[in-house]
């Protein structure tokens, strides 16, 4: 018989003990009065070794360690807030209750009543006087350090990951705190939180391949939202002046360390202001999160110190290329730019040209093709040569106009747009625009982008209703989009986006 079956057989035997002794194995409730963290906060410093408090506590949670010494048993009970040691002495319990303690398994969930005290060794504990069985764990738990190493198993069985690695819960508790801080900042400034559709007749607001579905009732194709942008702008037309949403977005694309097909986005808009005001707000958001979580603007991410103290450095995209890569695109011809990209692609096989490769013209040889797009090529130079050098928070502003059709043209240079992408730790933190509100230019740019076909299946469809809305008049405004998951990665020192999503999308499990 395998060891696993032996464990299961033992657990079933212990479950039979409950039934034989009329102990309810799945009761309806338990009067929990204390969390383990509250006990530590109140008594860890005030109690001396071998000293008892005057307080009786009801605690409840999962038993991960059981050390039965004969006439005394020590158990480590874990609740959401942490761990507390339980001390059970045979002479305190009735015979049936002591037998219950001897029939407990690792992973069982119990309630404990007892006095808070500190042991001779100085460990804060509960001197138990009563035990209430709450739920049976029928399957053996993996050993903490060797039994749950496979990331795929951890993500697929997140509940098991959190049982064996309680610190995982802290990531998601911190995530909830971060979202709460963001909401507090925006609500104090008068922003209104709204909801936008997930099922949409057209997808728009970003360059992405959508997930496609179908309405049975209307017999029409629908798309999962890739961005709430165009709906939020409709609200600006309708009279909202400060509006935001924290929504799920879906993009039918690849998965890597910073990308998941389903992700959470904060998107907000404020009228009568431009991207300069937006930059101030994004700095305030990041700085405030750091201060409220850790009491400092400095955080440690994978051994690197990042400082979110305001103000952040600003570079135009062309300045970044000059300062960080010694590339002056204003002095280069289209042929020079294209040649530089081709040489880099050939030299560095690890570089994967993004979806703009065909538009840039790298598939047509050394000659400039009709598809060559200088603005997108400049952006690609930045992605390759500058992104890997942007460690501390830095605004990259004033992008080529070809990079998006939804942004206002730069007031001083019509070949650029008033767009900002702040970076830290070599990763984009947000996307910021002075929003385009000219309906005729908006329609023109959308048509041009559709004609360009930036990538097969990834162009913006032309949203005629959105154009119609703009014709009623949308005030000048800025917009900010922040990937919540990437933000949480930074502030929880998490290596992968899947570490900060409770149930990340995974490939289909192969049947054995």
C-alpha cells in the first residue's frame, strides 16, 4: 500500500472516531473572539515567561503542526492573520475530548477556548480548556519546504499554496490594501467610481487581440473588454468630470512574467486638465502607497531599491534615446533607422520584435518599403535600447503620433503626441494621455490605423458611436491607465504576475 493511501486510511479512521462519539464533524458555526495577530499585538511584550493573562480567548483555524508528547500536546494553529501555539494538557480535558485530540490530523480545522499565556520558553500560547472540531482534512498536506515546489501546482491549487505557504495570503491582503489606498486618494479628490461593460459589441481603447464570444439571444458576435477607455470618455461627454473604474480586461495574447490574458486595470479621467496634471497624480498615487504600506518612499524589489519620492525624472522619448543609447533619431534617415533595427535583430537573437515589425518594414529587405513607419520605428528603438536602463521612476513623454490614435497632438510639435509612460524597474507603470477630443481628427486617425493594419487582428475597429459621442463635445481631459497587477508586483516584491493574481490563467492540464 502506498504511503498516500496509508495517510488517507488513517484520516478516515479518525473521521470514524468523530461519528462513533457523536462529535459533529461539520458544525455550523463557532464563536471566534480573537485573531492570532491581535493576541500577539496585545500580549507579546506585556507578558513575561510562564505568566498568564486574565483573558479567555476563542481562536479558530487550521492545525499545521501537531506534537503529541503523551500527557501534553502542542499544536500550531494558523488563522488568516498568523499563527498561535495551542497547549493541551491531558488532566484538563475529559476523556472523550482528550481522545479527540489524539485523533486529530494535520490540516484539520478546530476551535480552541483557553487562557492566553506565555510559556517558559517565551512563546505566546493558548492554554486550552476546550476543543471544538470544525472540519476534517481528508487529504495529507504537502511538506512545506519540499512538497509544493512546482509553480504550476501552486497556481492551479491556490488554496493548497496558501495552506502550506501562509505568507502567500499576505500578498493578497496587501493587494486589497493597495486598492483601498487608491480608492481613498481618488475619492478624496472627488472622483466617482463607475462600471463599464465587459461584454462589448466592439473592442477598443488599446491594440490587442480580443476574446470573442456570441450572444445566443441576439445572435451576434461580442467581445470581452480589452479596455474601458471609450466608455469612460462617453461619460465625460455626458457630464462626469472626474471618473474612474477598476475593471477586468481581457487580451487574447501571450503569457509571460508581466502578462496574463485576464488582468485588472485602473483607468481614470479628469476634465479641464492635461497630461502634466496626470503626471503629478500618478506620482502621488505611487508615493502614497509606499508611505502607507511601509512608512517610506523607498521599497526593495528583488534586491533593488526603488524610490518613489516626488518629483520623478522626465525625459522625452527622443531625449531618452540620446541619453541612454546615444541615438539621435532627428539626425538619422529612415534608411539609417531601419538598418539599426535590422542589425540589432540579427545580432541579438533574444530580441523579439513586437507587433509593429511588419509596419516598420523589417520584412521587406534593406530598402524602405511603403509600410515603413518612422514613428513606430522610433518607439521600437526606445523599447530595445532604453527600457532595460530605466530603473528609478522616470516619465517618458512626447511619443511619436503613430503610437496611438487616441491622444492629443503635441501643442508644440505635431509629429508627437502628449503621451507619457512612467517607468520603474525597467517596466512600464502606466499610460497617460492628454486625451484627443476632436471628433474629425479622431475618426481620421482611426481610419488610418485600420488601413495600416499594425498587426493582423490587432487594429482598432472604428467605433462610430464613440465618434458620434465626441461630436456632442468632450471637454479637454487627461486619462491614466495603471495595471494593478504590475503595481502590486512592485509593492509585494513578487517576481511574476501570477504571484499577485489569485487564480491566474493556466494552460489546460494534461491528463495522465
